[in-house]
């Protein structure tokens, strides 16, 4: 019987949610405007090309066989060319009586076939950053070479969404989980590799990552973490710093702030309860640490990233 690998355990513990929310046929000139989302949104161009303008001013071109990730759900316009009028995605896909699968958006020009969706996965959305431990950029482009694993998964999801059939829900659920795994593997091969992902690929540090994740409220000491890694305290500290770029105890603080960010965005828990759930001794300690990694106080963060929680 095979043991479960650290990355699988790590992902399973966080219970990610994945969804495809539109599969559209586009013909130039066309343009779609997407409001800010509280998730990691993605767009995959099956055929054709397009221009993406982010609300922050950055512009990228997305070509056939490329997957775009927006880790923080940045508001953006996606269009056939610069300056094209954009329709709001909510009006197109939520308020319209026409099924997205039956839509042909735009005019009579060159076609573009695209699939859009999202991941709700806190280490991507809420991983803060400092000068020593950087956050992910607002946009990441990943190539999906034809017939490679990523292309195969994306194409399969595309076809499942294009021609719904019996068992679609389970098929898409499994495929989207595979997509998340393959996206994380792809990040591991780029310059955007976050420190938590690097640690999970290290045989000494992976058990430490899982222990921190499972016992967030524990007041961890360096000696305890080194013992889990089966290394001396000095060897463990050196290795952890080399792999992740920060010290072990700073990493614990950053991970606690990540969980706090998720709770602030998705629950109504008072600050005192959030601090307790994340292993901080008091709201003041949470505020001090949170500001360091997210450049906002917890209350400010909640206002910016608030989800629709009853």
C-alpha cells in the first residue's frame, strides 16, 4: 500500500474548491469585463488569442495553449484587441437567460475558444509577503504544451464542460482537483515558487509543514520543529532558511496570518476569536503580525476581501 505524499495531504487538509463558470465561443471584436473576485481565477485559451488588461494597469497577451492565473482575483478586461468595448461578465453569464455554452459573443471576426474558472485555495489567495518572503505576482502565465499533462487535463475539462453528460459533476470535480495539483507542480518549475511549496518538496521539511498545518494553535519551539525534521536545531534552521528564505518561526507566523486572512474574508468571527483560532495570544499580537505580512490591519483586510457571509 502506497503512503500518501505530503503535497496530497497538505491539499486535502485545506479542502480546496474548484469550479468552471464559463465556456464560451468568442468572435472578434469581443470584450468581457470581470470584477474583482475573492478567489484565484483562471482562464485557458483553447484556440485563438486575446489581450488581458488588469485593473492595476498591467497588460498581457494570452495565446492558444496558455493558462492565466490571477492569484488574487484581480479585476480585469479580457478582449480580442486593445480598446474593444467590454460587456460585464455578470450581465453575460449570470443575468442572461442564454446558457454560456450556447453563446457566441462578439462579431464575425477571428474565433477564440476559452474556458474560465476559479480555485478557492488559501495558500494561493492569502499568502502574504515581506521583503524576505515574497507573495505571488498578480498574474501568472503557464504554458500548457500540446499533449502534455496540463494540456490533457485542461482539454478534458473543456470537453466535459462543452458537452455535459451523465457523471459530469464527479468528472469535473476530479479533473479540477488534478488541475490544481498540476498548476502547483508548474509553479514549482517557475520563479514564482512560493516558500510553502518549496518546503513540501523537501523530505526533511515536509513533515514540519504538515505538523504546523495540523496544530496551528500550538506554541511551537525551534527544538520541537527540528525534532520533527529529524535534524539538529542548527542544521534544521539552516536548511529551512535555505529552502524557504525565512526562519522557521517566522514561517509559523506567516502561516498563521494566512489562516487568519481566510477567516477574516470568509467568516464573521470577531478578531479575538480569529486570533485564538490561529494561535496568537491576543488580537494585538495578531494585528502586529498581520500588518507585517499583508500591509493592512485585519479589519482593513476584511473590508477589502469580504465574502458574502450570512
